[in-house]
């Protein structure tokens, strides 16, 4: 009986072990076939081939329907490591135009998870990209000799002209950060890197499609899976029309040749950018294809910084173009009116402080002070504002009021244009001066800010926006490059008015003063027959030669264009700023330049300003 009992025990143990093995086997099978997708992926990769269908990127037009950016076909070469065997690598390298060393390095990079996240031996991996059609044809003819290699059709951006590089931007291959931030992208995809291509990437890129192909055990294509029932076609990107006038942009870039600076023109009624030129610039066509990286590296080494969009990234003292803001604040806060006059003895003189000015009648009231750009008038205006103890308890409170007005006019913060990289400029506040002077400061300490010097800085875009605000008598729409996006409204901020803190009734004398500057003041070079131009010069002090600045709009009573010109080291505002600004206004409003103006344009194009060792 004891023996039988022992035998029974063994049967139970053996049976239990067998049952446990069966359970383990079932669990393992469940894990492999249900929980884990490793085998499913391998099976799918053997049975199916999922071909991504790439959408055509949206086209870009100017405001008059001129095509600026379009697409041309190009090709990528892919490799599936599981199928890549038995090829003549020397023949392959000669066919695609690379060395054996490059071939080995590319294969290593593909297998490196740090450089190619999500690598799989069973799925196609990018080997070469952006191959032009004429080069690709040689590879395609010999494709049957290269096991594991395949191809996909893509497109490459093309630019119809050499203008507007800083606005249009460019397209480049995604980096790991792009892939991590958006599941849409995979290695080898392209994304907008700069300009409008980056700002409107989601609208321009479209939506990918997918075709599923059936394969036999030998990897041969057997046609569409389920007769294409599960295929999804790509949706092309949306086209974008810009507010840009291509002819005006061409003229602006031409006038800036050989100079550092910027020209910005806006439609004050809509906030649309009519032109935005920055110099030096570059031909956007060099930022296309496999040479993009080389071109970018060369420009990054260039000391003149051609990649810098000075219109929105350059921050400068606005000089006398800032004076209209000071007059408007003084009028709103009641410290001046149109009849109040201030003395000017070749400048502002008070308690031993002298700030110079050119000769004109004295004392002087607001409108003629605007026309002659009198420094003393605006210094006295700031003195009155900061010393007004009936309204402000101290200079800090007055300074805060001053700053709030300027912020509402578009200074001190980014305006919010639909381009990447915009800078905010500088409008100092009371805390800034309290820290700098340990609380011991007054209007005299900071008097230079009244004429757009000192700590005040602005971008050319902000200066052009001020011209638009005055043209509109107290409001502006956030400047923007896009006029319309196919099938989609622009963001609300590009359709809504932003009002300043100054009543509309205070703007007419500022407009009158800017008109007088053109008819009989510092901007007479901006006179255009048949067009009432309003303008304001600026000569911004600098460590070297002064900067030449102009701000204006036209026509006076039905404004259609507001413009700012900023030429680094250009000297007086009337030397470069005013004549260049008048040419931009004439071209846009008349649709062409007169013969005399064309000769002037040729003259200013030929002028070069020497910067250190560089004559640009």
C-alpha cells in the first residue's frame, strides 16, 4: 500500500509539472501572439507593404497671384535591412554617385538608434533623399540588381524668383526634436524651417496617405490588398496667398544692395505686409536640396549675417521717428496742446544740460516742431509729463503711464507677426531706472528717451506699424504676411483692430505735422507729384556713423501704405531713409516709377556703405 501511495504522489507531481508547462506554453503563446506585436509585425512585413503617400506641399502666391513657391518631383532611396543581401556595393555606389565609405557610414547611421529612432530591420529606412529625377532614372533602371532597396516619390521646393528669402523661408529634413514633438513626422520627412514655411507648416504640409500592397513569401508584389479598400489617399497642403507685392519687394531689395538695413511697408487698413526687405539677403534657391546644409553653414559664417531678418530681429534706437508718440502722449495727458510753444536755442538747455538741435524759429509749437523735428520741443514735453504732480505722485508713476502708452502703440513687446524670430525691442520702465540709479532719478536723467535715444530700441516693423497707427488715427491690426489660407480664416489677431490709449481727436495735428515735414521740413525729398505723403525723419545716434531712418504713409486722408526705412550708418534721415521711402510709396501707389524716379533708384542702388573691412 505504501508503494501505491508513493506512485500516486509521483503521478500527481508529474501531472502538475506537465500542466504547468502547458500553462506556461499557453501564456507564452498568448504573449507572443496577442500582447506582443513583434511576430505580428514580422508577419505583416512579410505579407504586406505599407507605402506612405506623401502630399504635395501647398503653393505660395503674392497678393497679385504671382506664383512664388511651387514643387518639383524628387525621389528618396529606401533600404530594408532584412532583405538587403547579395548586392554589388561597388556597382550600387557608382549608380547613386557615392563612395564606398559613404555607403558604410550611411548604413551605420541607419542602424544607430541615437541617429535613427524607431529603427527596424523589417521596415524601409531612408538611405538617400532629395534625388533629382534625372539622377534617379539611373538607379531605377538597375533596381532589380539591388535587393532590399526601394524608392518613394517626394517633392522639392522651388522658388520662382530670388526675392523674399526671409519671408518665404525654406524646408529641411526633420530632426529628432521635430519627430518627438509631432507624431506626423518620421525620419526623412521635411518640415518648414524658417519664414512662412515654418509659421504655416501645418497648413502647407497636407495629410499623408497610405497604400497597402500584398506580397508573397518571396517578397514579390501581388497587387493592392483587398483591392485597395483600406488605402487612403494623401491630401495636398493648402495654398497660401501673401499680402506681399512681388514687384515692390524686388524694388526694396534692389534699393538695399550694398547696405545694412531694412525696408518694411504695410497696408494700414489690413495690417498686411506689402514688402519686408532685409539686407544683406540671399537667394532662397540656394536653400534647396542636398546643398542646403552647406549653404546655411556658409551664411552663418558670414560676418554680415545674411540669415538675420533685420526687419523683425534688428533692434535699433528709433531716433526722431519716435517723436510722434511723445506728442500723442503729451496731448492725451494734457501737458501740451497745439498752441503751447517751447524755446529752442539750438537745442534743449536746462540746469547745465544741453541737447543740441538744428536751427529754426523759436519758440515753436507742436505742428512746426513735428515738421522741423525740433529736439527741444519734445524734451520740454517729457519734462512736463514727468513733473506733473497734479496727476502723478512721483516720477515713477509718470514713467509707468508713459510706458503703458507706448506698449499700446506696439512698442516694447513683440507685435505678433506670423513669422518666427521677432524681437521685442526695449521700452524702459520705472523699475529699470530705479535699479540703474538707486531710485535717484528724474526727467533730466532720462531726457534722451524723449527723442528716441537712450535705452529705447525698436524694430523696423514696429516703426512701420507706428506709421500705420497714425495713418489710421489711433488703431492698427497686428502686422501679418499671409493674406489668406485656402479654406481657412486667418487667426483673429490678424483681423481685429488694436486701439491705442490716445483719443482719435489728438491724431490730426500729428498728421498735419508729418505732412508739413514733407512739404516744407526735413522730408522734402519724399514729395511725390499727385500724392500727399506724410513723413518723419530720424537720425539715430550710434557709436559710429549715425543711422538713417524714415517713417511715413500716403495718401494723407485715405492711407494705403505705411513704410519704414532703416539704413545702418547711413547718416542723416534725409540722406537715405527719405528718398528710399518715397520710391517705395511711389511704386506701390502708382504701380510704377517715373523716369526721373527710376534714375534715382539706379543712383541709390549703386551707393555702397563701407562697414569695417567689408564694402557691402
